[in-house]
């Protein structure tokens, strides 16, 4: 592509909402944040963020973590003695994408059970993860059930409140904790039409990311009761996550919670807009399930270009897409993607998949973007 044309191509980033950039309001807040030493609990901006997060989730306390991976790891280590089991979904981020940290760092046995297409874990499968004889010394005993909500790998599925209530009841009956990996918790709450605290109420502990759809440059939060969060804070230090003047991070997180949660409906609307456009493209096999959050999944129909060729051609024209599991393409909308970007991306996808290859039509899309 000529350099002059390359400079004018519209850029549409749909690989993940982790590609969000901090807003100008965030950057200003980060530059002006009152600071202290957070390891001594003396950073006023971090303290304000932790109180705000705890209040929003209806929990006693919260702790700022460098990442969602460390947030989940510290939570599981706080719940589980060495050698205990954490029951997880086999398609969960904890099991698939977090480098086995619970086993390596926490000596925790991860017990995966199948995720259903709607993201849930069957109650019968959860029950089967508990040994018939808890006194038999050869079996590791479960200490925590982990739910991912929304469930990423299953297509951005939101767990229904009545399902959460049933798992809560099972956990209480079995005497184990319930941890919620709520990386996109506020998207789930929006989809359910309830405050985030209503979703979080079913879990003993919750983690959510500031750095995905909420646009902060770094950070996740863990929330729970005060004793649990105190354990998490100690484990954070042990894992190397203790930060000093962390208010520069927390300042952006405060903007996330005060300004970015209220605009997530735009991302959901843009995901629905994209799904509607792609449903009319002959070369696309769209995930038939309704769009619940800011994710759209599809596959390529054959005959047609290979997945690698398709992704490369889309990227050449500014549309960044990625595979998420065995030929599925995931598109994630976020604050950096507008409705016009969605229309452009859908047009590029359609023209790439056109029978003749669509190069002339793609050039037409580029001309429209430049206009």
C-alpha cells in the first residue's frame, strides 16, 4: 500500500478492550493526584479508589492490584490452604490464560469442569467435584468455586442472577467460598439491568479490571470482607505487587468508576450494530446467540480465504481482529471504537469475503473513510 494511502486508513481496533487508552481527564488526574506510599497505606488517591470500589460492589473493603491475573491469583491464595482445590471452568480465563499461577505460586489444585454454552457450570458437575468422603486423605478438598462473569471464551455470556443464587446456595451448603472473576463486571451488570453490587452480592470475593472497557491504563480491584482483603494485601506484597506512589494509577481508576461505567451501553450498542451488519455477510457464520455485552464472535464460511489470510488483509486496511479459540474470531467494542468505525470495519470484512476478493470495493471503503 502506498505510504500516502497508509497514512489515511481508518484504524479500528477490535482485538480487545484492553487496547483502550486513558482519556484526557484520566491523564490530567494522574498528573495531579495526591500521592503517598501505598505499601504503608498512605496514598490518599489509592485509599479513595479502594473505598469507592468497595462501596460500588457492596463489600467491606477493596485492594488495588497491578493486573487481573494477580487479582485472581491473590484471591484464590487467600481462600485456599496449600493443597486445596479451586473449582474452575475449563474455558475460564483463570484456567486457560493465567499461566497456572494458582498451582505454581499457591500450591492450589485447579479442578476444571466443563463450561456450558451459556457460560455456566452445571450444578451436578460442581457437586461431583466434592469427594464422597471428605475425610479420605487421598482427596484434595475444594475451598472455593470460581465463576467468570461475563464468561469470555463462551462468547461473552452473562450469568443470570438466579443461577448465581443457586451456586451461592451450593457453596454455602458445602462450606466453601465463591469467587467471581468479573473482569467486565460492569458490562454484566448493565446486561442484567442491575447495579454492580447486585451481581457481586452472590460472591465472597470479586475482581474486576479497570484496564479493559473502563479505559484505565493499568490495574484491577479485588473486593470482599475486610479480613479477606487484608489477606489479599499481604499476598499482593509477597507476589511483588506492592506499589509505592500508586496514586498515579488509582487516579485513572477513579475516573473509570465515575465516568466510564456509565457509557458502556455505547459499546453494547456498537457490538449489536456490528452483529447486525455481519449477519448480512454471506461469508460470515455469526454466533447465533444474542449479543449481551461488548463482544461479537463469528467464523468464516468456506470456501473462502484462510483465517490467517483474512486477518492479515483486514489489518492491511486498518481493521484489527484476532482469533479466540479454534477458528473463532472475536470482535470487542470499547471507548476507542465509534459507530462509524463499526460501519467501516463491517464494510471491509464484507468486501474481503466478496467472491472476487473485494479489492476494488475495499479501496472504495477507504475512499469513503477519507471523505
